[in-house]
C-alpha cells in the first residue's frame, strides 16, 4: 500500500473545510450575536452566552462517541446526518425567543457538531499523516481563523437583515462547507482506502515508541498539568468572543476589528506553530507562542489606544494554536498513537469545559461589574498559569525523558 498520494492532501483539504465550518464559523463567530440577541430579547449577555457554553461542553462529550460510530458506520454517512441535524438546529435558533429553547438547541448543535469539530479532525489527521503531521495539523487548524472574515461579515449582516436571518445564512454556509467531505469518497482510516498514513514508519519502530510513552502516561503530575494547561489555554480564547462588548465598554468602536485581528494572528500562529514545533520541539514552541499571546492580552489591558489595541489583539491570537495544534501534538508525543484516541478527547473535554465556563463567566462578570477589565485581568493570570504548568511539567521529568519526548 502507498504511504504518499494526492488523496492524503485531498483529505487534508476536506479537514480544512470542516474546521472552517465548525471552529471558524460556528464557534469563533458566535460572539457577534451576543449583544444583538440579548438586547432584542431583553435578556442578559451572560444568560444568552450560556447557550454557547452548553454547546461547547456537549461538543466535547460527543467526541467520545466518534471512535465508536466510525467503527460501526461509514464516517461520511455519520457526517451527513450530523451536518443536517446541525443546520436544522441553527435554523431553529432563528425562530425561537425562549432561553430554554436556545439551551436545548445548544445541546443538539453540540452533539451534531462533535462529528466535524476539532477532535475528529485531529483524529483524521493523526490517522492519515505520520510524516509532516505537525504541518498537516497546522494547515487544517489555521482555517478556524476564517472567522477573521466571518465576524465582520455577520456583524454587517445582522445590521442589514437581523440576527434571525443571519442564523439561517450561517446554517446554509455550514452545509456548503461540509458537503465536499460528504460527497468525496474517503474513509476515517486510510487503510480502508488501501493506503498507509503519509510517510508511514515501520510498525516495529512505532511499537517501541509507544512503549516509551506508556511509561510517561502513568505520571500523575503530567496528567494534572495537561488538564490545567487545557483548561487555561482554551479558557482565555473565550475572551475574543467578547471583544465587541469590551471595545464598546471602553468607548471604542473597533470590537469586530479586534476579533478579526485576533483571528489573523490565530491564522499566522497556527500555520507556523507546527513547523516551529518540528524544529524546536513542542515544549519550546508552546512557551514561545504562549508568551506572545500573554503580551498581547497585557497590552489590551493596559493601553486603550485603538492601533495598539489592534496590535495586542493580533498578538493574543498566538494563544489559539494551543488547543488546535499544540495540544494534539503534545498528546501524541507524551501518550503515543495507540492511546491518542482515548487521551486527547479527555484533554479536549477539559479544555472546552474551561472555554465554555469562562465564556459565560465573562458575561456575568460584565453584568456585575459593568466592565470587562476584571475578566481581562483573569485572562492574563490564566495565561501565566498555563506557562507555569508547562514549565512544571518539564521539571517533573528527568532531562533524558524530556529529550526523548522532543526527539523527532
């Protein structure tokens, strides 16, 4: 069987479209709806943001069913049903006014989206790529930054046709973006297509590497630091969805542009971090990108000058690859391919709980303090904590073990 073919890259392109639909459109663009919907329905921002919290938590829980479903059914069939249900639930959001209805639809959206969200896409890339896996992961995940285009688009659309019709347009776009992955003939595992993973390594070498990682998996300190790392790095990304409100609260009108700048930074960081991790090692890449993101958030906290705020928002985008690219690579390096499909969904669940929780907490902080400043301060503290967890994780391992983990 071939280990290199055009189909490997076609599957990667399909993953890019799924990331665009799920993270780029459905998740990262949700913030532009908060204020218009809350004001129109006469509810608090925090109360409405809770539906997105529910969505993110259910997405994470649904990821546990992906390996089981793809073993029993053809993935493209599962994907077709998931996309149809997801689009229907978003259309229903355009028709309801009750918070309870939004919460129920959040559950339905989350469960259906879990089959084309970050976890299954990461699993697909891990199955299809052995060589250049970091690059492939970076290419796919950078498409979550497409919200740099979607955010101003939907901001203008909401003003022109209202938030209800804008949700209908979103549903249609998700179907269009996922349709190629439904139509094109491919499978979750390349062996089902008569192919090996791109640049497949000899099974004996892979087995030896996996044995080494199994020993690392037993470290309680490593597990705890990974969970805290996921909670904090995922959590701070929720602040970006509140940038429109944050800008308004400090008398600026650049909120949508701030979100776009963050997504542009996200794209640049996501495209490059896989290659940087391949060259410098995952730990060094993590510390570099986290430091840049922390500087960006600190700038937005201290200097409320439009141009500088936009620069800070751009730098803050360097935190986003922590969840989309860095965490999968860290998981594969520390726990091995054999355990990846079990460990990564668990860490992603922890991360999405952090993102989902802080997404709502930010709204309630603003409702109570009438300011986003306390929420931004907490973000900086969380990013510093994430850096501390990486350092602690490295210190918890002897030098020779860290070297083995970083070895290519």
